[in-house]
């Protein structure tokens, strides 16, 4: 049970970090191209996939 809770907490932390990254990118608006934003999202998704999420 504790292991499951730990995994959920780790997943929540990763998703929070992803949301913060996206919020920061949106706030900077115009400083990054659509391709740059896609690269960031793709990299984060790859990290999550490697982590088994």
C-alpha cells in the first residue's frame, strides 16, 4: 500500500513539474516557437514514459 502511495505521489510531482513548465512557456509567449514548445513537451512525455507513467 505504501509503495502504491509513493508511486502516486511521484506521478503527481512529475505532472506538477510538467504543468509548471507549460505555464512558464505560456507566460513567456512568443519567445519560443511552436516547434520549441513541442520539443519540450515531447521530452517531458518521453521522461514520463521511461519512468513507466
